[in-house]
C-alpha cells in the first residue's frame, strides 16, 4: 500500500489560504519534508519539520505535525498564482534509508 | 556550484535500444538516487547509492542498471528500452544522515517508441 498519502488536486482562489494534507505510516520517521515542483522543473525543498516539533512557520508557510495521527499539513497564506505547482510530502525514516515521497498534490490558483 | 546536472534533457529511443542517462553532482554528497515520475504515480525510486562503490535497488529497479565508481557520478543505464520506460527521470543527491535535504536535477524526459 501507499506509505505517504496526499490528495492529488487542490484549487484555491488567489489571496485565500491553501492547506495541503499528508498522512504517513511510519512512526520512526525523523524528518518530514515539503517539496515544490514547478512545471518542467525538478523538485525543490520548500520546508521541513523535525519529528519532535508540532509546528514550524516560515513567512507565508506553516507546517503542522500531528505525530499521534501521523498527519502533516502545509498551509500557504495569501496564495499567489506563483504558488501553482505540485507539492510533495516526503518522510525520512531512521537509518540510511531513502526518502519516501507521496504522489504529490497539484495546487491550482485561480486569479 | 553547478548542483545536480543531468544529460540529456530530452531523448527519444526505439524499443530495444540502450542508452545511459547521466547524472553528476559537485557538492560532495555521499547519497545519490534515481527516480522516475509518471502522471498520477508521483516519484518512484529506481536505484540509490550511499557512497562510491555501493548501490541498492529501490521500488522499481527492473530494466535499469546503475554503478557508482566516483562520488560525483551516478549514471542510469537502460539496457533494452521498452515503451513502459517512457517517463521523466530525476536524479537527486544529498549528504547522508538523518537530515538529508535532497537536491534534484532538472530531469530527463525519455520517450520510447
């Protein structure tokens, strides 16, 4: 089954907040990441959170982590058209293991 | 730093042809990996390497070979291309350790006819 799950699509109006959700299954995960992929490009790290944190804020971005429910969310305040992209959630498990990515959420921002 | 570079950007192959996708990084990263991205499937790990001389299989290794003779380079070989290998391929690298931000290359778009 899928280790990291995300909804595939999200559409919001410009200026509204976007919330992208992710669930993961491995309680040993140490770091959780959000990557952004713009059209025709590779992935770039947007933000991350360590597993002993509940929240991390970075300008318009807020990451919330609920370890009990294994739920991660990314909130983008005042969403702009330039935020249109695919957002990937990824988890880093203990040890020298690869990141496990979700399928990505395509965010469309309507002007 | 050039970061992670991939060549070629685009490639069209006929079924049965072989080719090598190149990946190089200049950040002295121990960890390198190859992913393929298909619509609705997200990123799937093909092969990865934790250091020179060491490689391991990911989720979808069949039809692909890799080697890691140097820290910098991690080529991906398709021995006999199949239409199912039509995809966008991404190479990534990072330092080892618990926090390992992965740096991605720009991708190679491969079409197999």
